């Protein structure tokens, strides 16, 4: 038996009206959840092994970093690269010479903030034989400073000092430790 075209149209029309009505009657919360899910699906990731990166600043190499593995996340809200190590970092001065070296087990580069976060067994060595040890350190490319809210130890040719809360220049020539502990040898 052949159905008349008018008998088929009403069920199709009813189905389309129900579907369109169901989608437009989403609560604000449900709409936000749908949008959040759509935004999450817009994250791009890139993986790399045996990583070697050079970041340029004013047409010269400013930082060189090596690691075993890196994964970069890119979305509208964030752009960051996680690097597993051992991680090795070199900071160059304005002449292109290595000013500071650093080692850690892992690092994160936060692109919007222009910051590197170094984690786990962080060691910093300057070209003036100053050393810093910590389990967490932040290097800001914008301010060219290193900071840490955690415990740090600095060893220089003439003294050593430890404490919590650190802020200083990348070559460790000037720094402040908020809660210092240590000793100094005075001639």
C-alpha cells in the first residue's frame, strides 16, 4: 500500500519541531556545558621527543632548552609546553655568551606569561660560580628574573645561604631571600 505524501509530511514535521524545540530549551547551565565541551575539543596538542628549542628575543638567542619529551597544548585560553627531562637550560647574555645554566627533572613553558617553571631537583649555575638549589623555580622572560616561593639554597665562592622565598636576577648577582638562614665568612 502506497502512502499519500501528505500522510508522510506531518510525522517528519513533528519530529523536526520536537528536535529543534528540545535544543532551544536548554537551560543556561546546559548551554554552558555544551559550549565548554566544544571548547575542550578545540585544544591542539603536539608531541616531540629529544627536544631542543631556542627562544629568540630581539633577534638573538635568549634561551636554549633540551629535554627528553615535550607536549604542547594550544587553545584559545592557554598555550603551554610541558617538558620532561632531564631538562637542561641555557640563558644567554646580550653578547651571546652563556650567562646561566639550569637543570631540572621537568619544566613548563607558559606562553602567555612568557615564563618557564622548573620542577624537581632544580640546580642553577652562573658564569660567576654562583649556584642555586630548589625544588621549584620560575624564570620570567619579561622581567628577566628568577623567583621561588619555596625553600632555596645559594652557594657562592664566599658564602652560602638558605631560606624560603627567593627573587633575583638570572645571574644571581642580586637577590633577596625573604626568610633567610645561613652563615657568611668574613675576612
